[in-house]
C-alpha cells in the first residue's frame, strides 16, 4: 500500500481546529514507529496465529504511550485529545495494539486514577505508565451484557470484615491473559437496587481461585477475549476502588471515555480499509483500465471516505468536549455508533471493490471485516448508544 496514504492521515488539515502543532508531531512520530514495527505481515501473523503482539507492546511501552492520559505524578502525559489523536493512527496500523491500550489505560488506568485509594495508585499506575504491569476490566457476564448492572458475581465479606470472597464468572474480558490485575465489578449488597450495591475490586491475577480461559471469536485474535472464573477468590477490603457499594456510579463516569476511544479506533481502522481499497482500485486493471476509473467503484470510494470523514469529526468533537471537562455522554455515544457502523460498512464495501482478493486471507480487508463487527457490540452495543441519544431528545 502507498506509504503516502498514512502520511495524509497524520497531517489532515480538518483536524487543525482540534490539534496543535505538538499533537500533529506526536501523530507523525507514532506513524513512523508503527510503520517500522507493525508491518502488514507482522499484524497478519499475529491475527492468524492468535499470538499476542508482545514485540509491538514492548515498543509502545518504550515510547511511553501507556502513560497517555494518566496523571503526571504517576508517569502520565497528555489529555483526551492526545488520546484520540494517538488511537486513530495506532488503529490505522493495528487494531490489536489500540484495543490493548484502551483496556489498560482508558478503562482500568483511568478508573484507578480517579477513584482508587492512594496506595493502589502509587503501586499500579507508575508500573502501567512504564509498561511493567497490565490490567483488564471485568464487568460483563453471560446474563448481563447490555444490562450490565444486573451482574451476579458476588463479593461477600468475611466475619472480620477485612476480606471479601468473590464468586462468579465474567465473560468477554479483553487482555485478561496478559493482565497482572483485573478490575472486577461485583455485587456486595444483594438486597440493594440493581444499580446500587456494586463494588469494584482490583484483583491480582495470581490470586488463588482465579482462572482465565480464552474464548475463540470471529476476530480480534491477537488480543484474546476471555472468560474469567472467580471461585472463592479472597481479596482484602483495601483492594476496593471507589468505595463500597457505589461502584456503578463510578463506572458510568468512565464510559464516555471508552466510547470516544472506540470511535477513534474505528476511524483509524476504517481509513486503513479505504486506503487498501483505494490502492487496489488504482493498481488493478480490468477491461484495459484501472478499476478506480469505473464510476461504480469511484463513487463507492467517495461515499466510503465521506462517511469516515464525518465519523472523524464526531470523534474529535466528543474528545474536545471531554478534554475541556464538558458533559459528553450524548456526543460520545453518537461518535461510537456512527464510527463503528461506518467501519463495518467501509469494510464490507472494501471487500466488494477487491472482489475475491478482498475475501482472501492474503489481504487485510477480510480482517477489517471481522474486526469491525465487534465494535458494534462491545463498549455498549450501538442500540444502547442510540437509546442514550434518544433519551436526551425526550428531555
């Protein structure tokens, strides 16, 4: 694929209202590093072999990327516009690294930075920023997906009140196989209303009674999604994050960040799919001319690019609001479902442009097709995101 395409992504002039010169330079440095270390062949092999991209994660840690949005006193740097600027470029090269970063820094690191007691912050956040410890977030269960607050994993206090015993099973947990800690949502007051009585525990994965099992999925093979079983897992009350029985209220404050991160990732992945289809359409000859010269193909590419450009603006609008400390629940939901729907459509159209080659494992388009779909589901299904927007229209 033409390397100039990535350079065009990095320096998009429509992002000038959102990003400063330093942030554009940061995007350029991320692109240069990943062009060197995240080759299409490497990304393909990790996907096909279901192999964690350890070498790539090591590079990201050396670059200090796992400190983005974390507090400076714990080794962090940058804000949420930096996050969006970063994730778009990363996902352009590799969805796997972007997903791993999001689970570690955006979901878990962000929650710890805001709500954890100081001893947890001091122990975990510097190691995360340096790439020396990994985290996963366990909320979903088989019976509580979109209705996440109906979780049934239980945390019962010992007689002395100093420890809790956790029992239950969590599903669809990204990056659990690499995690040193799992931030786990459990029900600690079964008599409370559904959205009350939930607590967050930071559980070391070496704790007795905790078992992690990878799940085979259609896509996302490099960062395995897992079942996590808690069988009498005993943790100290000092591992509670955000206070006893008020975990759900804490969780809702970090969901907007995840939606914005996912939208930026979808934009980056979708742009990569467009650029692959564009390269192919310029290179492929049929009936004596390049495929891109057929109006049916050129118009399809034009629609693909227009959709992605619109999704990009929605993503950065939401990131700007978050960075400014403004409410952005609606805007983040709009960005998430528009960007993920766009990614699916772009990957589908990309396969059509490339024909049988698009469906072939030799090219990355089939991987975009498989990976795009999961973004419509996790992070809150797109139907849930539409519900959030619709409720705002009723007020």
